[in-house]
C-alpha cells in the first residue's frame, strides 16, 4: 500500500457554525473513527485534494498534534454546486488486522474481440475487497488482451494475492459484445406523392360547385306589374 502523509489540527469545537468558520479559512472538518477514541480535526483543503480527488487506493499517515495514525478515507462530502470537499471521515487501520475497502478496476491490453469489431463493456469499475492494509494495491489490474467476442470475465475468474473479493462470483466485470449496426429505413421514392396523386377533390369545393350550378338553374324573378 502506498502511503501519503497528511497533517491535521485538532478541533477545539464542533457544530455547524464552527465547521463553516473552518471552511471559510480553507480548512476541511474531518473525523477519525476506528480507534480507542473518535478524533475531530481539520486539514488544509489544498493538501486534502491529493487524497480525495483520486480513484487510487492509498494509505494515509495522519499526523494529528504529533500522533501518527495509519488510516484511509471512509466517506467524503462535496458542496452540491462548487464540488469543493466539505467533510471527510477517516477510519483507522491496523496493519495486522484485515479490513474492507473499495478498489478501482483498471483494464490492461486491447481485447481480440475489439480488434474484430466488437464493443468493450466495462461493467464493474470498483470492487469491494478484504485483506491486510499492507496488501492493498493502488488498484486492481485486469488483463483483457485475450477477451474475444461474446466472452466475459467474471469476479470468480479473478485472483489477487492476499485479497478476498467480496462481490458476487457470477457478476460480470468486463465483456466484449457484437457491435450492433443500426440501418436507417429509407422511404420508397414517390411514396409521399402517391396519396396526393390519387386524392379525391377537396370536400369543401363540391358544395361550392353545386351552389353555383343551382344559381344558374334558378329562373330570374319577373318584374313587378305596374299599377
């Protein structure tokens, strides 16, 4: 496991108002769980970025007021509109005790099936594993060079030294499927013109023609007799 050093400052108070003050001064409220006591502290926002904005698994050596503790990120919260990190929970690690973590899945190689025209489907991008902290790699690497069309790699197919995979064995991690060709239907030439050519006369025109015919057939009125 790769380690990153991070310095924290103990928090003298807790609560929403105090946390807001810390954030205004570019400090992020944090909590460390898993040890004998729960520790509230803050970390510089810029320094915390290298821990939070990464998909790689890294151990964090927290230095809080001179006391060093091995930990990992358990949960992180972001501002809904600015994406700034506003809170982080850490969990203490024991190098001699197994723990669980989510590791990102990274693919290696170009599948045979893709070279034949298939589509690559990377279904599972993270996997939950269990093991000793020092056995955790930064990510899980899966070789897909031999993956052919209509073939899949399942959780049960993968083995990583010192780790137990906690996902369902039959879950698909990655697969190659046949590329689907969507053909657009072209309307037949003149199809749109056919109804127009055979269309009956406009219904409104018939009454008008009949009215004109009736007007021509009606005899002219006789002049009134002179008295």
